């Protein structure tokens, strides 16, 4: 088992004031975005059909968990750096930048993202259980396989990182395939008012999730790994990784949560959606 904290503590690369500030600001923005979205989703429950409220609760919980973890990530980032003498750059303090918080967040929130989507779709009970089980298992595998590569912090580990990243991409693409397929198949069972939003949800998932492997790759270049090891090289890859992950998380959690809310509102106001919270075309539905 890899010692995550010791690996993360190996050499923090020197950063320009701009590089440090960009990451610090994006972390701050992510905390605020997640917290504000969570509050909105919790307060908006009464505006949707009672059967769809659990989807908003789960979505709000996702954003709450993410807000906490990004608060901790930013705190760790601030502890790991100090302004160098002369004020022209930031240098490591010797403390670890513990971005394990990010993986701790994902192991909790990614399965919950699956739950909120299934909850708002209101699929048949047996189909919902099967789909949710497959997606949660795949999400756990994706995160567990990606983390060993993420903590590699030397150029000598480049190939190992590529291997772990490749293994993690298998459940990653499986999840995208299943979600795209199931969202497409569910369109005919959804109220007309919600179908366009569900089509948008497919694209949001595809585009947003595509950012994660790009950010992972940016943090795994030879230059980025050398920077992680404390080498005097450009740390742009590390900046790109942190900024990319933050933007992807804001979109995949806060942005997707607002989309879940929009779908719930559209279904709630639809003539085709009964007061019991089930579509006329789908008589047996499940709360995911």
C-alpha cells in the first residue's frame, strides 16, 4: 500500500505569484460554488414533486461534501506554501499538500452522483437497482485504480502512473457508456418537458467527465513529475491538474445538481407527470 502522505510531501515546486494565486483562487471559488449550490438545492425541495425531492437532497449532499473537502484542500495548499523573500515567488514550507482530500471526496460523491441521477429519472425499481449497483462498483474501481498513479511524484514513476491511469480509464469509460445509453433509452419514458434537459444532461456528463483524464494527464507529464519531485522546472502541469480538477468538479457537481433541479421542476410541472410522481408511460418506478 502506498504511503500517500509521504509521497505528497516530497518537494513542493516553486511557483510564481500568478501560479500560486490562480490555484488558490480556483479552490476558493469551488468552495463558494459548492456551498451556495447545496444551500439552493436544500431550500428548493418544496418546489418539486414530493417523489423527486430525494434527488435534490442527494445532490445537495454531494455539493456539501465537496465544499468541505475543497475547504480542506485550499487550507492544505495555503499551509504548503509561503511567500519567498522579496515577494516574487512562492516556495514550499515543508508541509505536505494533501490532495488526498480530493480522492476522499470522489469516493463519496461520485456514487452519490449516480444516485441523484437515477432518483430524478425514476426508472423501474428492478432496473434502477441493477443500474445503480453497476455504476457504484465501477465508480469505486475507477477511483481506487486512479489514486496510486496520482500520488507518484518522480519522473521514474511515469510508466507506473500511465499504467494506473489506463486501468482507471476502463471503469471510467464504462460509466460514461452506461450513462449515455441509459439516458438515451429513458427518454421515451420521461415527460416531454424534461426530455430536452435529459439530452443536455448527457452532453454535460460527457464533456465534464472528459476534463478529468485531461487533468490527470497534465499532472503526469515528465515535467510535472519532476516538479513534484522538487525539480527547478516549470510547474504548469501541476497548476493545470489542480485547476482542471476544480473546474470539472464544479461543473459535474454544482452544475449537474442545478440541471437535476431543472429536470425535477420540468417533470413536476408536466401534465404527463401524476401527483404520485410517476410518468404516465412508466407505472412502476423506484426511489434510487
